[in-house]
């Protein structure tokens, strides 16, 4: 990938005001998800609410950090197709590695069943096209606000602070993994691949110094999940 003339965003200081607002936006999204579960509404309605909350969170985060996203996109779009192809290949490679690690951990440890969580509304498990279409917007919106929050807010803006860059790299990766707790039915060990996934996105951001590299890689990673789910539904 072309690493010439990177966009160094942000200035080497922590923007506490924006960080606080970003945290509030994410907390609001999580609160909406929890409320939907608490009211015990049907799974399709939960999926629609989750996707709506995800889209609103994406818009809110992107608006909050548009001053960073806009110039970074201007730099990223040069040689756009070449970069997209390279990131597609990278996302496929990451997907394969994560799948292998997940399989090894699943086979190496006795996994007990856990209570039903939001993850269990995954369309491939429920075998319903309605849930698939309801959840797809959430899966495609998540990379935008997750990269802004976990990679930018929790890691990248700390990079210039002595010692804190490494600490926040670790913290952001762990929190990203734990945020996917429900994706693995509450099995703590299986969140490790997601922690490594978060670490890989952070390292991409650090190397390229342009947030669109990790956003697009994450988007392609999730888009491949959507594609696999769609194929699975067609074959069932």
C-alpha cells in the first residue's frame, strides 16, 4: 500500500470534548440495544431497532469527526481502486486467520451453552431472510463508528503521549473484543480473535496514518460476513 504523504490526524493531543461525546453516542447505542432486549420484543423488531441505532451511531460519529474524515478521504481516494483491491485482499486474509484461530479455540476448549443474547438473532442461525435483511444495515454501519471510537478515540489520538500509545493500543483491542461478547454466545475465550482483529485494525491505522484504511478494511471484513450469510440462506 502506498504510504506516501499520509494524513497525520489528529494533532498530537487528546480531544477530551469529542472523546466524551463519542463515548455518549456509543453508550446511547448500547442502551437502546439493552432496552430492546429488556422489553422482550420479538427478534425481528430487535434487529430493526439494532440496525436503526447502528445507522444513527454511524452518522453521529462521522459528523463528530468529519474534520478528520474529510481530509483523510481526500488523501485516500488517490489511486482509489488499487487501494480498494489491496484492502480487499488484506480483509480476506484477516478473515481467514480469525476463522482459523476461532476454530482452534473452539476445538481446544469445552464450550458450555450460554443464555440467549443479541447475537442469537443472527440470520444464519434463525434461517430467516427477514432477520438477515433487518441486521445487514447494522453489520455494514458498525465498521464506521467502531473504527472511529475504538481505533481513533481509544488509541490513535493517544499515540504521541509517552507510554500511553502502547497502553491504549492494548486497552482498545481488549475492549473491542469484549464488545463482541454476544457474537460468541458469551464465551470469553472466543473474544480473543476479536481482540486480535481490533489490534490488526489499529496497526493498519498506525502504519498508514489515515483512518479510511482501517474503516474500509473493517467494512470489507463485515461485508464478507454478510455475503457468507446470504449464500448460507440461499443454500438452506
